[in-house]
């Protein structure tokens, strides 16, 4: 699966997470050895993601961000990609903070499709 150029919109996040449904993530590079992305919006001023494929639908990622409150945060996640019956691509994250309380959570994202 190639993610370059795909933007995801956050649908849900655990209460101990930082992002909200105004946050988007766009993957800017994807090859066999690395995946790179950026995220922002809502409570996130700017953030970056680096990852690698574990199998064709599972990615291991590290992420860091600066929030709109100027907090610096970092974490890790396992992302599982699925398609729904309408063909929309979903990203399900099981994540853990590497900073702060090191708590765990989940988030759900969907591919953002332009309605032109």
C-alpha cells in the first residue's frame, strides 16, 4: 500500500490524547523502508511522523508535535489500515506517549476525500 499524498482526518481519539477531529495527517513519502508524514490542525500546531511497514497493512510509527499550547509531545504507535464497504481507507492507531505520563490510547482516522 502506498500512502504518499493521502490525507487522513481524525475521527476519534482517547481522552488522554492531544489531537482532535480538526487534526489532519498527510503522508509525504512512502517506500519499502520508511514512511514520512506531517500532521496539524485543531489542538496540534505542527507534528511529524516517521514509520516503517511491519506487513502490508500494519505500520510502526514514531511521532512528535508542538500543540497550540506550546507543549512538546512525542509517542509511538502501531497503525492498522483497513478499507470499509464503501472503499474508504481507515487508519486505526494503538498509541503510547513517550513523554509525560506515558499513557496509552487509540485513535481512528479516515482518508479525506475531496467532494468536488
